[in-house]
């Protein structure tokens, strides 16, 4: 589906159409796919699947600039339940320094707010030129990870506290539509817990823009992989568990990870972990020794602490041990 947002005049005097393309779309896909081909295999896997309507309920929005029907600029967001990831900002090299990105972003942000968008996450170079553009649109730094930025719609300042308030949940297999929701979960600091997910590389906080996309485009297809979310009736993903063959050990053991929101407890985690088919392979799970709820849940479903790994990671320049659990 396509909507014409505005025709603008660039610094050069050229006219550019700004169009909002909502995947799937059979017309613009022939322009969007090659325009973003440089992004790489897993990104291209998502783009192709979205444009063909193969990303379940994930909302993929392309905001594109067109001069004489040639695509010259793009911004993409992926969204679910008012939460989104902002990315794929690109201007055709021969059309740069014309103000194309600024024109497109102005309309993209207005449209996000109009559609009741609440939170947008992005990653960029800290204090780069792009960083200051995003800051001008009210994106703020993550305190724990400068260069990662977040926009909060001011119409609902308490959105996050309501979204993650403890509520009834259901277990849902991980899908594309959970991408931005899992990213928001991993972005929220967890008091005193540094080691959160080895597979997704979450140490304290992480954006998960690339990791989740790669997981869904590539890893989820592995028949030995399991991934489930604990989805709240508020729409939030409050826990995310993965169990995959661990390539570091020639796939002879599985690696279990679970990320969860601090409002949720071992009882919630046990329900989610019990949904995972562990089969007959040994399964490893690495934990931060201070992650009491996760450790209690692991022990409840039959894991035991098999090793203490000295000085596994650092936190505030201090080395800390990690624990390895085995089932």
C-alpha cells in the first residue's frame, strides 16, 4: 500500500515526492530491494519477506523520496504495538546534500505520531552528523550506551510503566512481529545484572536491531532451534527465551538464553522455559550470579550449576564471575 505524503522542493530546485510504502507492496518492491541491497544478507532477507507479505503481523514502513519516479532516499521503520526500530536511512550518492533525508524524516516522524506510535529506537555513531539530525527530532541518548537513541512520544509519558506493568501473559512462538518489542525489552536496564543473553549479545542493555533480524532471517529456520516470547495482555514482550544448537561445540550441545523484565518473577520464567523442547542434548545456560529469579527458574526445571567461570565479564571496570548451568 502506498500513500503520497507531500511534494517538496529541494535545495537544487528539483521536486521530490515523499511516499509512505507499507509492506507488502508489489509496485515499489522492485525499487526498494535494490536500493537497500547493500545492507547485507539478513537485512535483505527481512526486506524481501516484508515486501512479499511474509513477516506475519510485523509492520514494515518505508518512507521514500522519488525524483522523476527514481528512488533517491529511504527511511524504514519496523513496528508493533506502538513500538518501533528506526533505520535503513539512505540517500542515493548522486543526490546527497540536497536535504532529502531531512524532508523524509520530517514526514516519517509526523506519520509515526499520527499512527499513535509511542517509542522509536535507533543506533548511530555517537556525535556523528546523523546523531545531531536525530537529536533535533527529540531522540535522546541511552544513558548506558551513547549512540543508541530513543524517541518517546510526549502524549503518553508513562507508556513504558503501563506497558510493562505486571499483567496476565501468554506464551507465543517468536515471530517477526516481536522484533521491536524484544528490542525494547533488551534496552531496559536490569538492576545489578550484566550477563543477560550470550546468543543475542546482551550485556546490560542492547538494541537487538541486527541480532533479532539475523535470528529470524537465518537461525529460526534451523530445525533444532526453539524461541518463545512471554507476551503480556498490554502488548509487551516481557520475556524472550531461545534454545539453539551451539556451534562452538560442533552443535553437540544446546545454548539456552532468557531475557526478561524485572517486573516478572521466577514463576513467569518457569512457565516460559517449560514450553521449550530440550530433547536429549545437553543444554548450557550462562548466568550472572546476581540474577536470582533466572537461577531459581533454571533450578526448578532441572538445571544444576556445573561450573563457576572466573572473570567472565567486566562491569564498571570490575571483573565478575559467571555461572554455567547444565541440564
